[in-house]
C-alpha cells in the first residue's frame, strides 16, 4: 500500500516541458519549483500523482549492466535524497535525460512533473520519495458560465487528474540495490512506450515475493496447459482439476514449498519428475532461478488468478465450469453418433 497522508508531505514540485527532439520539439525548463501554498491545489496534485500507485505491489529497482553508479536516474535521485537544496538543479538533468531518450517518432511530448515527498507511506513504513510523472494526453473540457443573465458554453484543453499517463515513485529504501521503484505506464503495451522503463529509467523487477509468486503461477499453468499433455494422456477435465488444486494452494497457503506442492497437488511420481524437468527448462529459457520456498504474495496471485481457467469448452455449443471433483466427470465416445461425450454426476440441481 502506497499513501501520502498530508498535503505538506509534498515539499517540492517542478514542471518542465519535454518534447520529441526527432520532431524538433523543444525542451523547456521552469526556473524554480512551483508555489505549493494553495492546499486545495496540492491535494489535487497528490491525488493525481499518488492514487494510481495505491494498490500497486509490483516493485522494480534501478540498474545498469556495468555498475549502478552509471545509471543516470540513480545519480540524480541520490543527489536529491542527500541534499534537497539541489532539487531544481537535478530536475534539469532528469528532464534532459528524458528528452535524450524521447526520439522514437511515436513518442508524444508533454509536461514532466518532478516531485519530492518528505513522507510517503509504503507497506507500513514512512520514507522519503521522489516522483517523476509525465502527462502526454490532453482532454477537452466544457465550461458552462453565466454571462449577462444567460448561460454560455466554452471549452478548454486540460489534463484529466484521474488518468496518469506515466509515472514512477522512487523510495529512499535499498539504495545499494537501486532503490525500490513503483511504476505506472498506461501505454506499456505499445512498442514505443518501453523507452520509459528501459531507456529513461533503466529498471528491473525486484526479486521479491510478488515476482516469485508471479513466476511460479506462470510455471504451473504453463506446465499443466502445455507440457502435461505432451507426456501423459490427460483429459481436459483432469487438467482443469489440477489447475483448481494449484489455484487453491496459492490462495490458501502463506508460503510456497516446492516439495510440499508436488506431493500435495501433483502427487504422481512420473508427473512430479516431469514437472521438475520443466522447472529447470523454464529457468533456463527465462534466465532466472526459482526458489524452492518463499512467502506467497496474495496481491500477485489475485492479479493472475484468471489464468487458472476452469472452463471446459465443447465445440461452440457448451462451456462447462469445473470447480473440483474430476472423479464426478466421465468421458466417453458414442459410436452411433460418432461424437465424444462427458457424463456429469451430481446430487442436486441448484
């Protein structure tokens, strides 16, 4: 949970205009931070900046392939944390760094907001944080006003404070490992948008319980849906039962234990061995190491719960939702019609 409790916790805010150099758009600096004495404006700004992050438990860290000190954002952020009087000077460097990495022809120019929060609550801990936000999308708003006893209508282009285009919060935690970073990028599915994470910030996912839960959910569902049927004769109903059992394990347990999971969920020695081999292949393919035990992240599981699909699709005519008891389902083949069938056993109809 990420939260800013008081308007006074937003201590500094500066705004620069960052265009796209490939389109000959300029980089325009503000000379000084903006005045934050109006509490109503500060409250709206905090809502605009912080609200998208409140339920985000997926964290990154700044990195560099050679050494962390070569990551530009890491250098500028560290200087601000060490001496807040350098805030405006370092904001110039951050804006220039973004400008240099905004050359893709589809990247939109926009306002860059750089904020310093002296208190930001993250997972129950109060820490300093620096926010970097960019607005790229303008919306049209109607203005209805009274003029000489008649209502008139006009319009203005502005920013919707309910829609943050891009943003990151860098918390003054784990400096030696690149800080703890939370990211918002509403355009992340577009190829040009990778510049925000990969080129400008240069971040990687943190090796925490959220990532470990996410990786194991991917491993389990991939094995059940793809690999299992290659090595064993398994009906779709049996696959769904295994998916349901796996989902319940992640939902009900506080910690994941590899041996416990294979014995309780997979059970059959030959399938367990196949799963272990698939895990090794999975680690090699994705260049990662999956721990044998870790704390399960409920937020990561809830985000991915939909991948445990328990739907048995029969041609285009029927969808059967299976929540358990594969032994109550019998599959067969009808020689007269030449069609497959499923027989479902139940005690009462709801």
